[in-house]
């Protein structure tokens, strides 16, 4: 599919892309660049890494597809940095959790010579770090591909085909639509898990020793990296605020029903929640 | 340990108690009673069930320990119903998620001839039904044992020893203290998972097809039985309201920080959440 792909700043997602590209034959060669020299040394020993470059520009010099896996606030600076070094026809994508601003600024940085097409695989783990990468991380999971209206459709199609080759289910939406969706189905759950833990931390912390499966599952993602998530929430602030406020109304409705001993309404809210949850599609 | 135990209204928990009692040698014989005749027929074929009784009174007639596994609103009526049929020295416990009212009314129904000692194993699943029972369901999980100040300490110790024999970690607390704890670590997470789904159900429901592991885990327990949970929330209304209101303050704090672009405060809340979550004890 691609002769060579370059993966910049690989963590869990970047290492998984490299492993999956190898496993599914989506790339002949993989070149990686990591910010920290000790990580670059470690990557040299990995079977799924053909070449390690010392700079982002050196990494992309013969790549047909560049996948930037840095935190969301470092994606645009990397795009600007590699722009002069990209070979003719090279495509650039990323795996960031927010797409509006990144897509617009990256487009400006690369056009008209190169195309930027944002990506966001809905896969991951509270375990970050390239050591946890897995070739099957994207299998059966949605990857959003987010071209702007002005993006070359052929470029968007090639990026989508790459994720499809990794057995991911591609959903193509505009960047702002993406940001509204993930504010609800990803950023809001993160906010709830983190604030639930932050709230419980103010009571007797030893209570957590009695946690059953419910509290454990509901709060698993509260173990995620706070700095990374602060950056995601900052980039998607407006949509996250809207989602949080809509949620607060729902919670307030339940609080009011409890306060009024309106058990019919309490059960109705629980029923609506279950009806929604029961229709999640199975994952492989 | 016990020659004979009787398990009334077995679902997931009751069937798991029967299997575990057999597996760990905590009871020589198990007698079960289920409300529905077709369930009684099915139970007769199970290796971990020695006898099936047609009525609660018949089930308890030679039991040393009776474990009532009915929904919380049906526990006290069952205690009152079996009281005249209990043999001398028999103990009665339950597995209900709320303990204050149940413990007080059951104590009154049985004293002074018999002792009621409430139990609440922090184990379960959104999958209810006796078919899902497992001998290792309680292993390494907390079981609350909740004697009243007036409960015979020897009775409380025997009930605690029973759960310890099933490899559960017993925590002995007064019923009202229990209800405060579970309002926070069990009922509040249920409220958040259900209201998150109820809130998302008001937006584009197809978004859920893109759900990653975060939304899936955070909302798993929203699949639980709404009728059962309405009853639990009704019995623990005051404590749940307090926990919900404390949580609303925390969430409001994050909303305010987002609105003010106070990223230092946003990160601080996420850090507090992670610090709390990271100290959950591992489960076997």
C-alpha cells in the first residue's frame, strides 16, 4: 500500500500503528522518530521498526505517509517543522483526540504542496507508552478521518484506506463534527470518571478498598495522564462545556426525582440509560 | 462449618453462595427456594443444590444459616414470613445493597429467639440470574457484615466466618455507616453511568457505534436492572442524595475551571482523580 511510512513521537498508538502496518502489510518500511534519545535507542531493537531517525525532518524524507502521534498541542508545531522536508506527494495525518484547530492549521502549513488529513482512532488505553503497542489495537474500532471541505478527496481516501487495512472501521466526518461527537462519547466520560474520583478523594479514602466492579470500571480511565487530558480538554473546550452542561441537567433531573421521591421518574431515567447502553455494538 | 444452609430467592448472588459454600466446604447441605416454580424445577438439577423447597418456611426448617437473596424491598417480608419456622439457634442474613432499615426491621422480626445479621458482598455483575453464579465470585472482594449494636456478637462472628470461608474479605460496620459508604462507592457510580447514558440518548444515538473502551467501561453498569436499582436508591435515598450533591459540586468546579480557561485547576482536578484511582487495591 505504502512503500514507506514515518511515525513521529510513537507512544501506545504510534507503536501500534507500526506493528499493525507490518502485520497487515500496509507499509513496506517503517521509519520512527522519538523525541527522547533513549527511546530512539530502544526502538532500534524492535522488529517492527526498520529505521530510526534523529530528527523529524530526517524521518520524513522518503515517506509517502507521515503519522504524527504527539500530544495534541505538539502536532501543529511538528507539521510546520517537517513541511520543508516532505517529499513530493507525501500525505500527513495524526492520531490526536481533537481535530478542528489541528486540521485547519496543519492544512495551512502544508497546502498546496502537501495534504493534511486528520485521523483519530477510538482505541487506546490508560496505559500509554510504546511498549504497550499491539498490532490488533485498531481492529473493529472506529477511526475518524476528518478532511476539511478543501482537502483533496483522493488524499482523504488514501488515509482512510490505510486505517481500513489495519482492520479499523473508518468514519469520515468534518473536523468540527468530530469534535462535537468525541466531546460527548470520549471527553465527557473522562470528565465524569476523573471528577467522580476527585469527589470521593474528599471523603474517607479507605472506602476505595471495598470497591466492587462497578466503581472500578466506571473510574478506570481516571487513571489516564492528567497533562495529556488537560490539553485535550483545552483544545475542545467549547464542545466539552456544552456536553458537560447537558449532562448536568440530566443529573439534576435525577437528583430532583430522588428529592421528590418520584420513583416513577427515577426508574424512567434508569430505563433510558439501559436502553441506550444495551445497543452498543459488540467489539471483537 | 454449617450442617445446612438455606438460600432464598437465588439470583446471581444466591447461586454463587451455594456454589462457593459447596466448593469451600462452608456447608454440608444446601436447600434452595425460588419464587417461580419453573426456577425451582431447574434448580433441582444442579450439583450444588441438595434440596429444593416449595415454600420459604419449608426451606428453613432445618437450616442453621438462612441467606435471603431477594431484592431489597422483599427481604423484610421474607424474614417475617420465615420467623415462625426457624429452628432454634438459626441465624438469618441477606445480601441486600442497603442495610439500615432492613437490619432494624429484621432484628425486630426475629428477636429475641433468633439473630439477624445483615451482609452485603461487593460482588456482582450487570448479568443477574442464577445461571451466572460462580464459586469464586466473592474471592478477594469485600463483604460488609452489619450487626446492630444490640446484635449478639457471636452471631455476627459466625456470619463473618461464613463469608471468610468463601475467601471474601469481611468488613464489619454498623448498618448506617454501611449505607453511607455504598452511597458513595456503589450507588453514586450507578447514578453516573445511568445518567451519562440517559444524557447521550438525547443526542444522535448512532454516535455510540464509535464508542471506545472509555465510554464502554464507564457505562457498563448502566446495563443493570432499572427496577432493582430504583428500589436500592429508594431505600438509601438520603445518603445517595448527599453523595450526588457532593459530586455535583465537584463537577461544577470542573465546569467553572473550563469556562474560566483555568487550565491549572483543570489539571489539578484530573491529578486528584488519578491519585485516588491509582491506589485501588488489586483484585485477584
